[in-house]
C-alpha cells in the first residue's frame, strides 16, 4: 500500500512539474480573441497552463512562455526560456543567441495555403493585390507571389510606407480580381480599412479582410485563421520546444479542413464573389 501511495505521489508531482514548464502571459483577465487563443493553447497542450498578467514576473524554472499580445511579447524573459508569441502583429520574432528558441505565430496561413484559400473562396481568380507594411511581411508577400505563380494566380505585392498613402496606392493599382491586407498593425486601422472597402466597392473587387471578424465591416470575406487556431499553433510550438526541437521562427496555423470551411468563413462566400 505504501508503495502504491508513493507511486501516486510521484505521478502527481511529475504532472505538476510538467504543468509548470509552460506559462501563458496575457492581458489581465483575457477576453475576446485572447480567451479564444488561450482555449486553443489548452487544447494543444492537453491541459491549461498557468496564466500570468503581462508585466508579472515569470517564476524560475519555466521552460516555455507563450505570450499573447504585443505587450506580453515585448517584455523581457530569461535567456533560458523559449518564447512563443501570438496575437502580436507588430512584433518581429528574432532568434536570441545563447537563448531559448523564439517562434512567432503569424495571424495568417502559410504562403502556399494562403494562395490556395484565396482560390477556394474565389474560383477562377487570376490576379490579386496584397498590401503589406511590416518588414516581416515583405518575405511573406514575396512567398505568396511565388506560390500564386505556381497555382496560376498573379499576385501584385504593394508596400505601404504609411497608412495615409493607401488611397493613392489603390487608385494607381492595376486591375485585379481581389484585394487582401496583410495583418500588419499599421494596416489594421479604420482609415486604411475604409479606403480598402471603398476601393473594393467602386472597382467591383473582392476584398479579403485580415481577420474574419473585420470582414463584416465591408460585408465581404475574411481570409485568416481564427484565434483558437493561433492558440493551437502556439501550443504546438511550445510542445516542440519542450521536446528539444527548435520551432519555426514563423509558425503558421493550420488551415481548416473542408468540413470546417463554412464555419470559419460563415456566409462570406457569396459576398466574396462566389
């Protein structure tokens, strides 16, 4: 009996140690997108890790921090800690020499999957314009352009130096079938969004918003993962780091399967030109 009790205590202790390997740092009392992402993290890890408010000190011994939001991503962490960020469009993940791994969960699909999703939502499309602003989005937009070329989709990439330049950039844009904004913090603003909506209406172009929730403003389609999917990918990256492998610096959520496509994009198919 003593041996059984001792074994049970050891098992509980080991489980607790594993649970303390990972913590989530998020805004205090996370709600909305943060709550959805946190649920994805819990599902990916099999249980919910401790959640700290952004700015709180991370206990010693934590091996992986999952930072939800820009403030959480930017606060300093121990050099021994691996960092996984999500829901922080203005944050650029960089490797830290001599430190734990860094992975940024991007709020978009991989370049290949992005091009495929656009063609799925707008069959027969031949051209698209992709507006981007962040330095990290330059690489992504070029990768989308190459992926589109392989699929017969001509993608024009447009750098936005400042939000106020968007209306003129759109006026000077060569005719395209669809328009998409990268999920860059400089682009997800009312001014940019209104300009893109107006252009889409006047030019008869399908506008794909950088998040499904934003699509309702224009009544068109959202071409992006949901927040739970971002949390799932963040949890998977944390598991990779715990296993000793280095997660991808740019980690992309998995696209939904055909059975969940209508749920992710709701009734946006007809509004996207289908």
